[in-house]
């Protein structure tokens, strides 16, 4: 048997050996990048809210998708437009405020649109009433009579409270200016979702023309305080006097026979609040957190000012009406609501909501 050298054996074995495979370097996945907020209407921030199984639906502007999981959001601001139904303008006012507050990355900002028939609704879009029990007061839709404007806000609260989508969202602020302020104050009193587990709701009421008073008592001016001359006092050194110079007493029913009917009071409740217990509504008004934002110079009958007898029974100007309502619910009913006179602002939502003192109210920590 021939002798095989060690070198030859090594050569044979090398020919049959399995080459060493070097695994390619693995690049770790890039961390997920949070979606940027949509802050301009031109960037197509529209989202649709479907009621029940549809097809009825309503549109909102929103900084983030409402059906995509987002663990970065910790709070939400629902901002309601005024009588002009210009949700786009209110959305951009709100995102401007969010930028100033440094809140855009962790806040869902929503501006719902309460359209009327003349606004050319999209297919299946719910329209809202302007007269009677209007969208400001929870009125039912004329083309979907089982859906009220307050149901629309309820749907938004329910979506924002879904912990599968927004696991860290714990605060919801419902705010509005002018007609939107009317919705905010009435919705704050009557809504059925305030005690939704896992979220805290608060209400910010800015410069509305009227409130739903919890009793037949109204402010009675004790001095000269008419809306024509009120601006002179508001701008002067004694600017507070004309708006606090009143007492409380029975309203003059001869001047305003329906002064205490809904939505100016709690009689003849209609729409979303029909059939509710008025004593319970008063308790809810007192217990729920509300902040009133009153423009220092919102004292002229401009911008859709309500001069009806029912509204005039609440005070001569928007600011006077807000101060009287705030004073009544706190001093007479024991509420702990807050009020801010927003310096140098009139009936202007952008002025009010982008003021430094207001930012912590609409973007609470």
C-alpha cells in the first residue's frame, strides 16, 4: 500500500471541505418616525366621521388620522367654529395656537364642520339646522332627524377615547368661539359622555352671545350699560365697571316672554337634551370644569351679535353676559368655573386663542 504524504492528504481533505460562509452585516431597522401633523387646510387635513353603520357622515379637519394608532398623542382639542361655519379658519387658528404652545406633536386638533344646506354638502354629509333648536344647541339634522349636533361631538369624544388607537390620550378640551362658544357651554352642561373612562373632559367657552341659564334669574343692570356706549368704558381706566354693575333678580317676562326656554334657559328642552332632568343638568353644569374667555373689548353689537329679547335679558354685551353667567354659577350655585378677560381682544377668535394666558387652558399639561 503506497504511503501518502501528509502534504498530499491535507490537499485532498481541503478539496472536500465546506467553505466558511460569512454572514452579511445586518443593518438594524430605522426607528419608526411619527407622522407629521397636518396643520394647513391646503394640505388636505379633511377626515370623515361616519354615524353608526353609515352612510350618514360629517367632515372634520384634524392634525392626525382618527383611525390610525398613535401612541404619541396625550391630549386633544376640539375647536368649534362660529356662525360663519368656517371650520377651516378655526382649524388653522387652532394649529397656530398649538405651534405657539409647542403642542403640535402630542395634541390631536380637530375642527368639526357644522354645514347648512347652502354650503353644498358632499354625498351623505349631515346638514345642521340654523334656526329653532340650531346646531349651537344640539338640534337634530333636517336630513338625518335622528342625529343631533351634540351626537357629532359625542362621536369625536368616543373616537378619541379609544385606547387601542390613542393609548396615552387622557385630556380632551372642547372649545368654541361665538356660536361655537354657545355650543361649548350647552354641550358641557348636557352631554352624556363626560364621564367616559380614561379621559378628562373640560370646556372652554369664548365670547358667546347667549347661555342656557340654569334658573329664571337674570342679571339686572343697576347703571347705564348699553352696547353702544360700552366700548368707551371698556377701553378706559374704569373698563371693568360697566360690565360688573348689576344685581340678580327675576327677569322682565313682559319684555322677553320666552326668556327661559331652551336654549336661553332650561324650559322646553329640545333636540339632544329633550326630556332630560333639569335638576341633573344644573348639577352637571356646576360640577364640570369650564373656563370662560371674554374679550376685553367684545362690547359692541357686531359679528352676529344676538339682540333678541331672550339674549338681551342676559346682558347688554357679550362680555357682560359672560361675566354675569360666570358670577351666577359660581356665587349662587357653588361652581368653581374660571373666567379670563382676554386683554385687548374683541370678537376675534384668533386674538383670543393665541394669547399667552389662554394657551395653557386649551393645551393643558
